[in-house]
C-alpha cells in the first residue's frame, strides 16, 4: 500500500522518500523515564529511531501504512510510537504538518477493528509536529491480490494511487497559495 500511495504522489508531480520500518532497527522503549527530564533525551542509542523522527518532522507529508493485528499496530510500529514518548514533555513548536494513514486488516469485520491503531497514531503524530489529517482503512486484506479487487468502480490499488495524487495536488495548491 505504501508503494501504491508513493506512486500516486509521484504521478501528482511530487518526489517521495520511502522508508520501511521493517528495514530499520528500532529498539523498544525501556520505560526508564529518563526522557521525562530535561534534556528529554532517550538513553537508547545505536538504532534508527532518532533518524526516523528527524525524517518524519522534516517531511511535507507523512504517509503511514500498517497492518492491524489484534486491533492495534504491529510490534515494530508500536516500538516507534513508544520511543516518541521522549517528545511528550518537549513537543516541537510551530504549525502541524499533515500525516495520513492507511491501515489494513485481514479480518473482514469488527466494529472497533481500527480504533486502537487510529488512536495510537492520533496521539503519536503531534509529538513529531504532525496532525493525523486522514485515515483510510481496508478490511479483509489477506493476500497481495486483494489490492486488485474492485471497490467504488476501480481496484483498491488504483484508489490508493488516486489518494496519493490527491494529496500531491493538495500540497501543491497549498504551496501555490503560500507563494506571493
């Protein structure tokens, strides 16, 4: 899904940088509380968490794609969210930039299926100067071929590409309005 969204953004005329959490080394939070005290630094070092946070804070748009397991984010994503705890007492200042999330679940039903993951992301992103501007969720996604299933007159894959193009257009229009 992330690749499909990135293709749409690039088709919309913007450049994309693709970062896969699974390719990064992010150690889990120890719950030591050291980050609660100034200078709000995490004592864990030697992994990719700080570099990832820098990328997230610098980007014009962040797209977060994740599967949902047992109504929440998978372990690697949750480790990233937990490590951002260090920003709780010292969040970035300035206007929030947009973040969007695409969530998928193998389970075809469940009233609260995406609630846990969505809430986690809603509180995670402001710690990095972001606002969760939009979330789209897909159920019953068991196999890669499920992206080719039709929904609202086009394949799910094409709907994700269209979503990426829409965000590229929105960012371009916002930049045009901001230029005197």
